[in-house]
C-alpha cells in the first residue's frame, strides 16, 4: 500500500498554502493595476516555479513541488480537480438562452479561429519540420497535425477567468467567446485523439475514434437539452426532501464529478464534462442564488488560484529555451487565432470593434496546449525545445489577451465612491451640527487633498446645495459640486452620530455625509458615484453599522463587504 | 516526472463522485432515521470499500480506490486535505470564551478520559502481549505504550461532526467535549512521538521530543491568545483593501494550510494546526457571517463527506478479523474512555446526566487511531490482526457515540411544521373565501389524514378560533386545536391567492393558512410548531414566493431553503 510520508504531507499543506497566498496576493496587485486578477495568479506560479524559487532555492522548491513520488501525484490530482471545479463554476454562470442566441456566431468564430492557425501551423510543420522542433524519426504527419492542433487550441479556463475578471463573462460577447472556445477546444481534443490513433498509442479506453467523436457530440447535446430539463424537475424535490443546503450541494458537485469522469474517459478532457454539468445545473431557476454563491466563491477563491498558480510551476525559462522558435510560433499562434476569430465574428455580423475583441478574447492559449504538450512529449512526438516554446507561448498569449480586450473594448471598472476616498479625508465624528458647517468641515479636507482653495470649494458646494438639497434619504447626504480643472473625482466622508438635516425626501436627518467633487469635463463621474453611494446604503442596517465603525479602515471594510 | 495517466484521472473523478454521492445519500437516510448524518457517511465508505464493493466487484474497486500508484497518493492527499479543512470549520465554530469558561472541566475530562484507558491498555499489552497482537521481536515497551495510546486517543473529527449533527456543538457540553478531545488527542500524538523515539525511527523532522512538546504547547498557546488578537486587527484591513470576498477567503484558507503544515512538521497531526487556525480566525467579530457560511457549507458538504467515507474504505472485515481480540479491545476502550471521562466531568462539577453524556461523547475513537495504526504497522510494531481490530473498534465506537448521547441527553430535533405536513394535506388554491369555510376545507383533509371525524375536528378548530383569532400577521394564519388521543401533530396547509381575513394584528388578509392539530398530552408541540411557522414566514418575500409555487414539493423546497 502506497502512503504519503509525514514529510510529503507537510510539503503538500505548505505548497498549497504558499500557492494560495501568493496567487491571491499577486491577483490583488494585478487587479489594483487595472489588469485581470488571473495574470497575477499565473505570475505567482512562475515566481514560485522552476524559473523563480527553483533557481534561488532548489531544495525548497523540490520539497514544495516535487516532480516525482507521492507529492507530485497529489499536486497534479489537486490541480486537475481544481480546474474541473472551476469549469463547473464557469458553466453555472453561463446563460443557456444566450448560448442559443449567440450560437451561430460562436460556431463561425470557432471554425475560422481554429482553421486559420491550424492551416498555418500545419504548413509550417510540414514544410519546415527541422525549424519547428521535429524529432527525427517521429511520425511526420502526426507531428504536423500536433503542431497545428497545439497552435489552434485555445485555453478555455483562462478565457473564462479573464472574461469574469473583466466582468463581461455574461455579456453577448463573453458568451460568444466562451461558447466558441468550448467548441474549439473540444474539436482540438478530438483531433488529438486522432493523432494518438495515428501513432498507434490511443487513449487506453479501447474506443475507436468514431465512437469517441459520436459519444462526445451526443453527450454535449444531451447536456444542453434533456439533462437541464431533467435537473430542473429534480431540484425542487431535492430541496424539499433533503437537508438544506447539503442535498443540493452534494447533488451539484457529484454530478459535476461524474460528468468530468465521463468526458475524461471518452478521451476529451475532464473539464468539458464539468463545464457542461455546470451549464445544465445553472440553467434551472430552482437553484437558489445562495447555493450558487457558495459554490462560486469557494471554488473561485480556493481552487481556481491553486490551478492558475500551478500552470507556470514547471517551466524553466533558462533551459531548452529557443527564442527564435518561440517567436515564430508566437506569431503563427496569435496572428492565426486573432485574424481567424475576427473573420468568424465579422461573418456572423459582429461590428469591427467587437470582432477584434472576440479575436483577442480567443487568443489566450495555454492550459490545454500545455496538457497536450506533456502528452506529446511522453510519446516522443516533440522535442523539449518545442515543449518549452509551447509553454512560453501559452503564458504570453494569456497575459496579452486581457489587456488587449480591455483596450479594444474600452472597458472600465464601475467607479465606486470609496475609490476616491483617500486617507485623511474621513471624519469619524463631525463637529458640525448644521448643514453649512458640515459642508465647510468636509470641503476643507477635500480641498486640501485636491490642492484647491478651501473657500472656493465650500462656496461651490454651498451654491449647489442652495439650488437643490442633497439629502438622499435613509440617513445619507451627498453634497457635491463639479469643478473645472480637477484631475479626477475627490470624495470626503464624515459621520454624524447625532444627525444633520439635509432636507431628505423621507425627512430623516443625515448620518453619513459624503462630499463629492468631480471634474467639470467628466459627465458620467458624478452620477456614477452618487448612484453607487445611494445603493451602498440602501439596506437599512448599513447606516447603523457604519456609525459603529472605529475609523476609515472599518468603514471601507464595511462598504466592500456589505454589497454581497 | 511522475504524472497521472488519463485512466487514473478518470478513476479519481469517478471515485470522488461516487464517494460524495453515496456519503450524502446515506447521510440523509441516517438523518431521516434520527441518527447523526456522519454514521451514514462512514457506512457509505464501508459499502464502497474492501468489505462491500471490494468483495462484489474487485476490479471496479481497484480501479476506483487503487492501493498503489498515483491514484492511491491522490486519494490519500485529498482525504488528508479534507479532514484538515473540516477541522478548520470545527475551529471556526468554536467560541473561544466558552473554551476559557469550560477549560477546567475540559482538562479534567481529558486527563481522566485519557489516563484510565491508557492504564488499562498498557497493563493488558504488558502482561498479556500475545493475546493482544504483539509481533514477536518488536520493542515490548513501545508496543505496550502504543496499545495504551491507541486505546486512549479519541477521534476529534468524528466527535466534532457528531456534536454538529446533534446540534449541541456550541453548547457548554459540546465545547467541553471538543476541548477535551483536542487536549486528549494532542497528548496522544506526543506520546506517539515518544514511541517513535524509543524505536529510533523518529518523525524525520530531526526534532527532539522535548522540542516537539515545547513547540506544540507554545504554538497552541499563541493560537489561543496573541494570534486571535492579531487577526482581529488584520481582518478589517483585508476587507477594506482587497476584493470581496476573495481577500478574506484566501487569507483564512492559506492561514489554515500554513498552520496545518506547521503542526504536521512538528510531528503532531495537521488537523491540530487547521483546528487552531479556525479557532483563531473564528474568534474575530470582523469575520462576516456570510464568509463563515460559505466556508462552512462548502467544506461540510464537499470535503467532510469525502473524508468520512474514506475511513472505512480499506478495511476488509473478512481477512485478519479476530473477533475475540476485537471484543477485548472494544471493552477496554469503551469502558476506560467512558468511565474516565465521566469521572473527569464529575470532578469538574458536571451533573450525572451531562457527565454520562460527556463520557459517551468522548468515546468515539477512530481516525486518529487508524492513522496511528497505519504508522505502527509500517514500522512493524503491531500485527495485521491488531490493526484490523483497531479499525473495527474505531468504527464501532463512532457508531455508538451519537445514539448513546442522543438517548442520555434526551436530545430532540427541533420540530418544524413541515415535518407533519404529509402529501395530500396541501391545497394549492383554497376554494373558500371566508374564515369558516377555509377552516372547514383544511380540517376535512387533516381529519382524513389522522383518521378522525371531520365534523369534530372542524368544530374544535372553530371553537378555538372564536376564543382567539389566529391571524399571525404578515399574511399567515394558523388555526389550531389540541385534540385528545391524537398520535402526533397533524398539519395541513392551504394557499389563498386572494387572501382571507383572519383578524391579524397588522390587519392584512392571510394568504398562507396552516391548520395545526396537536395531541392534548403534548404541551410543547403546539407552541413549537406555531413559532416555527411564524419565523419561517417572517421575511417579507417568503409569503409572495410561497404563493408562486406549483405544488407541495415546491412549497417544501421553499420552506427548507428559505431559512438560510
């Protein structure tokens, strides 16, 4: 009986702790810098991996992330489970009706986005095998097919995460990209099954290629039609006759595991099964929001960071790295994928800007490519040199995709009032007892922060207040003004335990006073910040809880966590 | 580089799916039968394990739960992670102030509950080594110490789960038992470290026994004092400056993993670190209820069932089973543990009934004993025969503990009105438009269900209604009556979309009519059911949602899931 030693168990817990902590930390930093969190999570893996920690402290690296023995198996098993569960969440959040609506466009994007890089990759490998890392003696057609597949497959998990991070996962564009990526990657895995057939190794499940393709299509069709219908009928019964929420959680998670096992057995990857199970379960309106959130949050902030941090662990940029090969493959991969997907989108009637967005959305490679690469390396189809290039490209395209989409689609994060509340602009207890004095108090600290004249700011806000009282009701007031030449919005908050009359519609005195200065040129800022403020304190107890905070950190903590 | 084959990955997903599904299913059945859910979860493992599936379909069993190779490591790693995370939840739910209050009693219980079985076990093994599975040639003192430890160690994870299932985890008695189990098991692991020292094998961390003991005590003390204080100060900062809830989830989980790694390295088990991390984090009032629930639910219904189902997987009752040895050890273990803990409790001033409850609460062995047994088997200290006996006893005591506590402490599940709502006693849309007619409609179906006379039931409920109107307000009415000779409570529910006046305090018409018949002899039933009804529909939208259900299943699903 094989068992883990205490040393291996210690290593496992430590490795998971370090990966989770670093991935979350760099993810937060990445988000602060306006990038998708997944970029930081992947970078964390590179820093902890062969390139970073592996070079600086090889012994510690080998202890944390052993390449052989029990520890290696456990890490791989856990990251495989993590990615499947993350795809369950990605599936849960997909709206099946949007899939049907965007279906035709998605098929076009998948088709052209796959065909172009496939053709380019195949030609390159067939006509210049030596330049692309062909191992002399390997099956030449299989090699060309493999490179074509590796360059045309996308990275469903990374694409889903980037779209979520950018908050466009549920938009028409997001659904189109995800649906196209699913089709694309499914097709890629089926081609790979064919390659293994050519090599005579096969997947070990004894199925012929025809059966694999047929079963995959039939299963996908069932998971989008009959199964969701069935689940929708079963869920109320589970919620009625089992303990809450154990019954429904156990059902959803075991269904995802079964479905993952089935697609893995078919020879396509486990993630497709988990994703389809998510789509099928998420479609039911009987699945309560609360259950969805529990699954979503735990998986997104425990399993997902572990997986994304694991991607870069094994790459050593120093050895086997061939810059020229990498560059050539990078251009083929990106140009082929972006232009192909762009073309597919245009043919589906998507406007230019969105079509470019789709192109770069589809451009993230990686994960799938790396998994394929490992298998190809094992059967002796490709060289170490090509493998390293594939891994580097996987990372590079993943890092490129998010920022490019952000730029092309001009995505902005919704602005919250606390984004403009710097330290020193928070008064725990206002001294003022009337409106004019309170505005003066807040205007003074706001003016100091923005390097403006105190008098002028106070006057501008009071002038606005005379035209229209700014009590929003529910104990919140938002005196505000638009000023010329201001660099960006400035917010100052003061709490008044005794309350100050701001002539609110509900007649209640204001306890939370939020002074908002916005640039005259920025039309949207004022309304955006005001409506965020109003919706933050919409729930009755938020105002009471705010009055109980100890200082600005407590106030920020409350505002961020209260929106859930 | 060691990697999992597609076959092993398929097996992993399938094994996890089967374990989760069966554990949850048997857990539900167990709960329905009035037993703690954990009993069903453990039984699921026995059915899926060597005794059940392993005998019926050895090939499938070997595929799902391989004993060697990558699959074996992955399963062990995952169940080890599962148990540590479950202990994190157990720690989160502990109230540190109750620990301090119950501390003295807990120390007494731990001391005597450990000393008596230890003394009995040591004597038995020392004076009759042959009868107790002594392997000739093994270190005799080490053997005696090992048997004494194995019989005096308790099963912290199982004890925590049973107390949770019985809903007494947070009571004074529950906290006493858990705190005593923690002390008991910590001491047990330290003794085991000593035994390994005697054998000259050691734990492999190069620490002397003194350092291990000292570091364990210092770490425990820090996690109960300084660390909670520190976490309480850090949490608001995390919630203020990181994304919600990713920041706080990542923090809590990585802290638990680090802490688990540290205690595992010390040579005591990882679960202690995870538990102490839970206590330290859970102590902070800044940890929001929402975060607590997310961690709690996901771990309790995903990781915990996997762990509990894994306990019985490897035992084969057929081979190496020695009934006499098992019986002898069982008596020593149970009598020693129950009487010792009872004595400790009595000396701490606990009344007789509660002291017996504590005794049986502490009596669950297993998990820790099995882990110790595996290690002892590996170093050649004990025979297969003794190992199997230890495992059987672990299971038997775990199955005994819950039901015994339930009986001794006379625990009852809180009764909910839906527990007495059988099919056929639900009217989707009442025909009646006034109070008397509505009561007649509901009384008729209630009487049929309870085999009573329709006239008499209607008359009894109307008589009660004349004395006092039963509109509870908020759209709910609860006409009721106490009847002589009724076997148990009977409930019938009718919905009235148009509303019927029941003279409610808030003047609103009733849309949900719940007729309640209780036995005249059962004083508590009526009040219990009435207050459950009122609190269920206390939230404004529950009544609206109830009016939208399609039938009784939908109504039950809503009531069960709406309480969250």
